[in-house]
C-alpha cells in the first residue's frame, strides 16, 4: 500500500526521523513526569501529608489530569508503531497545518489515524464480549453490509425497525428541478464556482424566506459555507448565524430564536437536537462525498484498492448515503415536529446514484420541485401540486 502512487507522492523520507524522535522525546518526558508525580503522592502519604476529605479530593483531581497526560504520552509512543507494511491495525501518521481561528496563529499537528477497523474491533469487542450495535443510520440501502464490512461485525441477529415518525405527513422533500442549480463538481472543474455560490445563495434565501427562517443549512466545507454566507441577502427579521467557533454556543443561539437560521458544518450533521418549530427546514447543500485530500483519506483509498475494492462504491458512496440520512434526521425529533428536507445537489438528477441517495431517506416522503409546495404539504402554506421524481 505504501507504494501506491498517491501515498508515495505525499511521503517524506526526510521528515520521518525527526518526527519520530520528537514523538519519542515527548512520550519520554510526559511519562517520566507522571512517574515522578506518582512517587511524590506516595511519599506524601507515607509522611502523612495527605489527610482529610479535601486532601483526597485534591489527589483525585491530580489523578484525573494524570490520566489525560498518560493517554497523551502513550499516544505519542504509538504514533510510529504501525507504519510498516503488513502491520495491524492499518493506519497513517502525518503532519498537517492548522490555524487558530481566534488568534490567527499557525501551528503544526502530528497525528495518527487508524484506517482499517476490522481487526482492532474484532480483537477488542467482537471476539471478547457480547455486544449490541444500535443506531438510526446503521443500515444503508436496506442492509447492514456496509457497517459489517467496515467494522468486521458478524452479528448473530440483525433487524431494521420502522421509524416511530410518520414522514408522509410530518415531512416533505424538496428537490429543485433539473437545471435550477449548477452541478458543484462541474463548477469546480470549469472555474465557475463563483456562479455556483451565487445560485446556492439565491436558493437558500428563497427557502429561508418561504419557511420564515427556522432553517438549518448543512455544508460539506467551510469554504463553500463562507462563500454562500457572504452572498446571501435576508431581511433583518430573519437573522442568520454561521458556525465559526463554538458549535454549542451558535446551536443554542439558533434554538433560542424561532425565526433564526443557521449555516453549519459536519458537527451539526449528527447529534444536534432542535425539536419544535425553531427547526422547520433542514437543507443539505450538497451530498457529502469524501474527497481524497488529507493523508488519512488518501491512505484509506489506497488500502481499499489493495483489497480489490472500488473506494467510491465501497466507501465514499455508502458513507455519503449514511451522512445524508443523519443530516436529514435533524428535522423530525418528536411526533409533533413537521418540516421540509431540502437537498440542493444537482447531481441527484444527473448521476446514477441520485435515486439511491433519495432512496436512503425516510420512506413515505412526498417529493416537491418547489419550496412553496413542499412547505404547504406540511401545513406551513397553502397546498401546491406534487412532482414525481
């Protein structure tokens, strides 16, 4: 795998020795410091310096911080432990740059990502203890094959349960008609991204005005989100927030203002809970395909090719289907919720996988080619005729 052209092109023979030396030295210093702390606490106990509830609370606090430092030190030891072909688990260690958004300071990160999960999960979980895996989005295309292939799980029993919500009455799906929006991939390849951002901004403004705010727009990249945000124009009574720093803060701000809208990234595709009318539309700006850019993604692609798999069909497409379902799942959180799921990606109409993406959304969704009709279908506006996909 390490001879794969894309992996080899990003490898650095000169950076390996100093990076490994740095990781080893940080691990040595960290674990050595913890050893000294343990000795000091033991000495305090022998001398009777630790007595009473307050002193014990202080020692517990020290132990909590030491646990974090110990994990960090061991992590440094493991950074270069499996960079040998054939080692397990398959992973990659790499350097990447980062910028502190608040202070604008540049920094470098040395990290390790595990690529193949089958062997470590089998050793840690599947072969050791009885286990149950539960999730609203484990199934892709009506089966657990993707989950089992990626994790190595071999369940004795599996079942897909129906949703407790009635999506035929609580939600509608809005798909802009073919040609209404540019293809994002074509726009990128032809240098027409500015026109693409303009079109998405106009579409989102139309959606937000129709829904009267109350819209969560999920983006796949910060660059696209910021470009669209800079172009959109909304009336002052429909405030718009954008995820910059703390996801928790901006999420709470969005939930506290009924007619607010929010532009957000990956941390809001899963786990974000905003029941009630404050969230009446979830807009997925594009299908979130993984693009092999960072070292972990490139390594995963190369590893899958060595296994005789097509990375797009075996990983990128199933993962995108799962993420679309998770993003759409932000809309209906209780039996009283209602709203619109909007999927703006033009490739839904032009690519073979378009119907597969839609097919992985909740069953029973009525599909509309205009936002007014979709909003009317869930009782937000007067009814309009439906569109067949």
